C-alpha cells in the first residue's frame, strides 16, 4: 500500500500595507487568494523607520514566505530583501518605487506634515486629494471612496506624521540580487507612483512580469481587486527560482 499523497501546505503570503493603510487595503486579496495562500497583514503603524517595520515582519513571519508590498509597503519589502533575502520565496511590488524621494517629493511630504500637524479634525485622505489616489472614473464610487477615507481617518494623524516622515532608501541592488519570481503591478493612471516609473523599476531589477491595470489609479488592491488578484495568483503559481 502506498501512503496517500499529502498536499503541500499553502505558502504564507505577507501583504504589506502602504502609508495610512491597514488590512482593509487588502480585504479583497485576503478573501480572493485564500485558496492558494495564507495571507497575513502585519501592523506597520507603530514603527518609526522602514528597518523597524521590516524587523517586526521578520520576527513574526514564517521561515520562508511570499511577500507583496504596496506603496510604502514596497519599501518595507525591499528592506526585507536587504536583511533576509534567503527567506523570500517570491516578491511582488504594487504602486511603489525603488528610489529615494526626489527633492520635490521630500518637500511635498514636509508640506503635508506641516498641514497635518495643525489642530482640528484629521480628515485622512479626504475628498480633496482623492483624485490623486483613485482613477477619475472612480471618484463617484461612494463605496470605494468611503472605504479609503474611513481607513485613513481610523489610523489618524500620528500614524500619518510618522509614516510620511520615513526615510526611503534605494532598493535596486537588493531586489536585483533576488532569484525568485517577481511581479510589478501598477494602475495605468497612478498619479502618485506613475506607470512609467514601474516600467523603469521592472527593467532595473530584471523583472519581466509587469502588469499595468487599465482604468486604475494608485489604490489598485481596492480599485481593481479582480486584476490584482489575477496577477498575484499567476505570480504565486510560477515555478520557484524563475524570475
């Protein structure tokens, strides 16, 4: 008698949120990918550096894992690649960058922090700046914009000030050294981390899997869960060791 074949355990899939995001960002990935992975969304809100965030993730993660980083979470994924590349089975970058802030972006962050530090009610990502976060075709999607506003208000002023002040390092070398399945995903109309930057990023790190999602802006996991889940599902199924 042959012993019955046991199915290989599903991989741990670490989903890293962006600035002023929590597990709500990944709601549709948590439910939509649970048949092919075991999603986990770490809480990055208490930490004051990218290194601290990455060390928290590594302390609580399984010995090896798949990791997907969105926006700020992409920089955390890059730091994990610097600290423990041998633990990464595959890596996905969504709506992010591998470069340090330009002087213009750094000045913009300082201005945002100055405005956010003032008294009064913290409005999170309010309607006034929603147009830079989602595609213009989704601005009247009340269900979507309400979810985004509520998430950012729930996390609040202190988390925003802490995360918007984070120093971001260049991640090209750490990512180019990985020999695991990679994917880069971006919304076609992302105004915060534009698609052209993702094309350059994919070329710089040797990633041949670039997914540009039509009619989507920066918040692709929430705006376009179907295409994002499809891209991540394909990435999770690719053979290990193939970039």
